[in-house]
C-alpha cells in the first residue's frame, strides 16, 4: 500500500487514500510509528499540492499521527 509521510516542525503525518479501510490504514501507518494503535489518531483530510489539510476536512485521504503532539 502506497502512503506518503508529511513532516511539520512538531510531527510526522502518514497520509494514504481513504479507499483503504480505516483499521487497515492504522496498521499500515503503524509500520512507520511503531507504537500502540491506541496512541494514533486518524482523521479525514485532503492534499493540496505539497500540503496536507486536516482535521476532518472533506477529502480523499486518511491523516494519521501520534497523540499528544500539537
């Protein structure tokens, strides 16, 4: 499964197509984060060029990142 990793100053965000089941998306993202799935947040989002926009924006991608980082 293809996914992209977007990096900000404070977090990494794994982004993948929303055609992937939510549970499967968490499993795939956890290959990057290597933590308990309970420590991950998954939200809807969209990409605009080289930018990722979320949370819960109408879009066609899942945005997955670790809890506790703002």
